[in-house]
């Protein structure tokens, strides 16, 4: 699919796969996880952003579905020229509260969790 597109492409993955490596090696923009950190890389320019286990919405790194949402969101920020510092701050400051995520919380009702 990627080869049929005529636009700038950014890729993301949970690990540095051969496809991700080939893309950044060719100068493409990617994000992936490495040793609990979000990496944003283009060519040899490799930047470590936030530590996933410290991002509240990632639930100490256990919410892989949220991590799969965070990686492209980080790329959207980078493409929009938002600084790495601001992206990192946003990731650390966005709390999974009822106000921020209405209807999408984990509720504990002893001894049942929903």
C-alpha cells in the first residue's frame, strides 16, 4: 500500500521492525518503542521522547491499545512542528480521568473490576 501513495509517509510500530528500519534508513519518519521509550527517528536523527511506563494513559505500559494510539499521535505532533518537549509534556500531563475520558475508565467495585 505504501508504495502506491504519492505523499510523505510516517510509520509506527511497537518495535523497530525491518520495515520501520528500512523506512527511517531511507529518510522516512517513524516512531516505535525501544527500552520503554518512545523513539522518533528520521534517518540517523534518533530522538528518545517519553518513557512509556510513566505516561498515565498507558497505565504503566500495560495498555498496548493506548500505546498504539500514542505512537501515531506523537507523529502527528512532530509533523505539525510541535516540539519534542511539548509532546512529551502533553503525554505526561494527560491524565485518564472521567473528565478527559468520559465513559472510558477502569472502575473497581470490590472485588470486581470493569
